[in-house]
C-alpha cells in the first residue's frame, strides 16, 4: 500500500485517494451445500457467519456463479483495509457485481474479474518469458493502453 500511495503522490502531490483492500483466497477446502438437498447452492450465495474466521472483522465466502457440473466453488474474501467505509453488505455486493463484468463471459464467473485478468496476464507473460527467440516487437499505439490480453 505504501508504494501505491507513493505512486499517487508522484502523479499529483495533493491527491490522497481512499482505498479498500480485499484479498481473495481461491484454493481452500471449504465446500458449501444446501441442507437436505443434493443441489448446488444458488448463485449469489454469501456466507458471513458461523464458518468465517472470528478474528477478522469482515470476511465472507461468496459463490457468485451457477455451477454447471460438480460442486460450486466459493471464494473466501478478506477485507484487510477499508478507508472508504463500506458496510459488510456493500462489500459483498461489490464483490458479487465484479463477478459479472468479465469480458469473456456473459454470466457470473466464480472469481472477480480483476483476479481473472491478473491470472490471464501472468499466464501470458510466463509463456512469453519461456519463448526463446528474437526480442518482441513494440505494441501498436492502438492497443498499447488496452487490455489486449482479454
């Protein structure tokens, strides 16, 4: 966070934005089931009591997507910093909405779109780094500032 704040000050000395930092835990062993049913949980299900860690003020599981086959995969989110002052419901709604904005899908995905994009970029960069050969050409000015990796 210190480096992000330094970058903001570098751009504009008087600019002091507020941040909310949310961490997502994708790989965990928690499965959510409906009581007395073999069906998956409904899309948009949020669990923020009982099984959530008692030491963290704002952590929750959300399953935004409808699982086509098998068991749906909830993501465990932790709000580490909240300078904006979101309520628990507001943070959960924001996370749920971010599961619907992926450019590659017309329905909800199981993780928020920024995480999906970060994984796509890192996978693409890994492939580029593995490639031995001539130096990569400069990007064309029309795609230089776009998310061409999507």
